[in-house]
């Protein structure tokens, strides 16, 4: 048995180290949809990420790029005491539509080691920096923030006849462990971002991470048919690897644009994530070894707590992590039991509901992402691991999970909000206001003479305002001051946020 020699107050103490304590060191893998980190070249397929809006006002500028990266890094630094995840599987970084000099990450960092990302996107901004791709800008921000010295793998898109990427976005892996570039590859999909297959050497052991971003539209049967093709590509590659080595350590990460229980949640003939990929909640079956199915880590969480994104007042589970049988055996790498987690850090969610604070390019940018990161831990295997309370498929117990809204604890008063035109004051954006309004016939709010749109994610406006709309009668409300496609609005999240009588 190995022994640890400690010096305590001048005394030598011999402490035996058990096999259990030797394997306590674990590593963190995070999967995160960063919500459209576009570069600073001013070329954007999506209108929201162009340098100016339709009125010619600044929209997505280098200052926004800097804010976007700083906010992403703030989330990633919540892991490993500020050093960031050991492995980060990031999706929704913009493909490079103005590629300049092809720099390796090492050459890029060397070239710009004498400056900061803040300066590069500020006073030092020039055409050369505008040509830099999004994944390198994020890497520079990571290094400036004293995170790990990451290696990078990029799932590049095919180029079309015009010399442009076929896909607006790409998938990227950042790893503090060596990446085996000769094995790493991108698998191209029909109408979706390529799947990035990355081989990572973790202290002499091989880990294969597949970073995914499938076709969107979870509830659409038409889109599900595209995702079936996405899943078939991944399933075929898994079958190849498992035929060569049934104990291969594999993690499937990313935004699958499907729920973990897609086959139960939607009345589809066949689903990509469950029927083709064979993602299951039967942990014991996968852990016993030799299974071609993969275990979905969402089943580790209580069934009424599963959610990392929100849509129309309900939680979704589009971000997922799945592992192969090899992550349970006595060799190579092991999954750390019950280590799956969702990254709600308070600052990246709304206090009224826990809903993700999505990104907006308004002013110099605010918010984080419309998805919360999900994470897991793994370790070097040192014998048989002890697992308890294996999860099971519990889909029959599932019910849609409604967001639970509560009156915000912190908000601006009407007096504060209306002292100056709030549309010019960044401090009000995406914050809650308690104010008085009249309701127009179109269910807009008029506050201090200014008309604002209203968005209610969990109820129908006509049900609450049918009797007062257009009458001039005043109501009081709690609303989050926001903007949608250039139009100012209040987000009123619950009927309880409305007070009809003063």
C-alpha cells in the first residue's frame, strides 16, 4: 500500500492511502451552447449579429464581441476554481466567413501575446483582428483570464460553391489534455452542423468526445426526420468504434435539439436520440458492459428538476451528455457516479424563475445564453468503482415541467425607470420594473407616454387584459424590460405579476 508522509507542526505522520482516495482526483467535462458567438468581421448571416440595425444604429460591434466572450468565460470559470473545465465541448460559434491567414492556436497566441483581447477589440481593433475566427477570440479571452492552456479542435463546415461555409455555426472542443489530431475528424451532416469527433489523451488513456449540434425544432416531426439522419451518422460511427473496442471510453455531448425522452414526449413514429442513437435511462444495463446503448445522464436528476433551456414557459433538455459502457469498467477512465450537473450560477439565470439569461446585442451586449451548461466528472480507473442507486427509465412518470415564477426580489421603481428615457439607459435592460400602465387594444403597455410591446411566455394576454384593453384603465405590473428584434418590450412572466386594482 502506498503511504503519504505529512509534516504537521514538526511531527512526521505516516498516512496510508487507500485505492479509493488515490482515485479521488476527477476531471470535469462541460457541454455548453454559447448562443451564437460571432466574430468581429461584420459579416453575419443572422440579422441580429450585423454591425448595424435597419435604422443604422450600432448593433453587434467589437464591443459586443468582447462582452459576449467575457460573459462566456465568466460561466466557464465556475469550474475548477476558476481554471475552467478540463474539457469544454462548445457549440454555436460562428463559422468563419472571412478567413484570413490560417493560424494555429499556438501561432495565434504567440502573435498576440503582447496584447489583450480587450485591446484587440477596442483601441487596437483593425482589419487583421476582424478576420480572426470566433474560436480563437474565445481562446485568447480564456488565456487572458488565467484559464487552462487549452488545445483546440474545430468541426469545420464544408465550403459551398461561393467559397463560404455551408453552416453558419461550428462545434469546438477545448481540452487541457493533449488532442490526438491525427484521429480527430468532423462528420458532416444533412442540414446540421458537423459532429466533431475528438480523441483526447487523459494521462495516457484515450477518451473520445463527440460534440454535436443537431437540427433545431425539437417538437417538429419534419425536423425530426433531419435529426434521424444526424443520429444515423453518429450511430454508425459508434458501432465502428465499439466493434473495434467494446470498452472504448466515449462521451456524447452537445445540443441535440431533442429532449432526453424525445420518444415519450412527442408522438413521433421514430426518434433520433432514443430509437436511432439508443440513448437510455437504464444505467445498470449500460454499466454491466458490452452495451451498444448509451446512458443519458439526465436520468440522474430528479424527474421534476430536469431542464437546461426554456420554451414557452416549459423546461427542455436539449443539452445532453451520454456515456458508453466503457466509462463504467475497471480500466482506463471511469464516470464519477452522480456527478451530472446543470450550471445555474445565479448570475446567468433570472431570479424570478431560474430561466437562462439569454444573450442580447443591445447596447454593448448583455446576458449569457439561452441554454445552461451541463457537466459531468470522470477519473482515471484504479480498480472497480462503486456505483449506487442505478437510474432507470422513468419516462412513464414524466410530465411537462412548467417554469415556476415568483415576484422578483429586486426591481426598479416606476420613478427610477421613467426619470429619463429608459430606452437609452443600459442599466434597465433585462432588469425588472414595477410600474403603472394602460393597455392598448393590441395589448401593448403605455408607460409614461411611451408604448411598449408585451410578451407573456406562460399565458395569453387576452385572458388577462380582455376587460381593460383600450379602456384607459390603469394596471400595475412587474415586467422585465427587454427588446425583441429591435422593438422594446416588457416580458410579463406570470399572471401573478399583474395587479388590476391599485
